[in-house]
């Protein structure tokens, strides 16, 4: 996904992320918080979004990882 099309999207560009970045699903508004991890996918607390597996998707709606929106900079 390109910033020109959807500003704020992650789009697979890990350079946009910090270890504590929170991202929100553009479909269902689920927020991935690295402090909490992800129980559904058995992701440990403290795991940055940039270190999630490539096949990870939204635990609420199965939205694509690359379509998540950065909500803090």
C-alpha cells in the first residue's frame, strides 16, 4: 500500500515503525499494542509490530498486516 493512496498505512515499510509503535486495522479498528502482544496468534508481550510473522493477520477480522495504519509516530 502506498502512502499517496492511504496516508499512515504501514504498507510493509518497517522503516516507519519504532519498537513501541501501535497500529490499527483499517477494517475493524483493532489496535496491535506491542506491550500486550497478541493472544490469538500467541505473540508474546513486548513483540514489536515489525517482528510479527509475515503471515500474521488481524486477530479480529483477518485483515492484512500491510494494511494496518500507524497511529503513533
